[in-house]
């Protein structure tokens, strides 16, 4: 992995101290969004991809695989990478069906303009999943088995950090304190910016009620945060990301 940081296996602790993952990994769907979805969700332009990009909560996204193919230096972190390629492949088939079933059962909560159709979305997920699996097999060093709020990476070791569908999505289970610790940790490893999407909860798609208070806390910690509109909406009303930098 040329030009990407080497994991700091000493496991530097973030501000979160002893707090571990508050959601069991079995509960969380390991979804597989594509590079195109990431570009839209995070309003990424070509200049954003000049440096090293960390996909934190990478899941089965093909972001790293497609970024590599485009000559971008990228890596991903997810606690599920510790399970090994075989177990991940087995799990992905079930997770894809579960994700599709959840969307079918709540169709009125989604907007199809960006995808065009349910079939197109499913096709993108399948393509992303197979690009992820083949990249994971060929370049396992690009996939760190690690979870927020602690990343085994040195301070300032990457440029952009992208966090899709973990923070805020799971706000029913991960509290404000956990979010503060997770964002502080992503900011620690990032030289440029942390981008987080979406800002609504999974399930009911409602805005996260502690977002304003969280931003105030992050500002009091010396971080700069802003909410920006992005050219992507799937969960109805979820068309904004949070950006954070030091
Ligand atoms: C809904 S998936 C999103 C995957 C990918 N970012 C995407 O958009 O397709 C959420 C991912 O978060 C991962 N995850 C769970 N707890 C985590 C933690 N504490 N730190 C980092 N990732 C975590 C899960 O294993 C799962 O793969």
C-alpha cells in the first residue's frame, strides 16, 4: 500500500478512554456503497482525493477498491475486518437481503431520484460488494480491523476521513458522548477534514436531537464544524453532512 500510513499496532488510545463499541457488530448491517455514492454523499471533488483518504466504518463499501483503481491512496477501518475474508463473504449475502427488505418495508421513507430505481440501487450494491471482496483478498493491508472511538493510526496520518452510516445513523444506541469521542478521534488522525453522512437516525429517519449540542461541545474542544448540503438524498430529508477539522 504505497503512501498509506502504517497502522500503529500499539493501539494509541483516544479520548474515549475505556469506552468500547456500544452496538454489537451482529446487529449492524455491513453495507456496500460504491465510490459514486461516496462522491455524492460527501460532495467529493477531485482535489479532495489528492491526499490519503480513510473510509472509517468502511464495511463492504467499494470506496477503497475503486479509489485504488483511480490512483487514489485510500484505506478503510471497520471492526468486522477482524473476522477474515470467508466469514465476511458469508455475512454479506445475508446483510444485503436484510438491507433490501428494510427498504422495501419502509418505501415511503426513501427518495429514488439519485438512484433512479430500486433495481439500479441493488445492482450498485452488488457491484460494490464484489469489488470490495476482491480488493480485500488482494490488498488486506488496506483494511484495518479497528473501531471507533479508537483508531490504530498516528496523529495526522491521513488527509480526509469519510464516515458513512455509522455516526448519527445509530444515534438511538450510540450517545452524544460516544459521538464526541469518535469525532475527536477521527479529527486526531486527519490532516484535512472529517466528513460524516447522514445526520439522521436509521429507522425513523428523524434528525438527531443532540446534533446542535454536540457541535457546541466540539467547538469548545477547539474543532471547527459545519453542516453542508450534499448532492445526494436517499433517506427522505437526509441531504446534509457534518464537516469537522482542527
Ligand atoms: C451500515 S455499515 C456502513 C458501511 C459503509 N460505510 C457504507 O456506507 O456502505 C456500518 C459499518 O460500521 C461498522 N462499525 C460498527 N461499529 C463500528 C465502530 N465502532 N467503528 C467503526 N466501524 C464500526 C460496521 O461493522 C458496519 O460495517
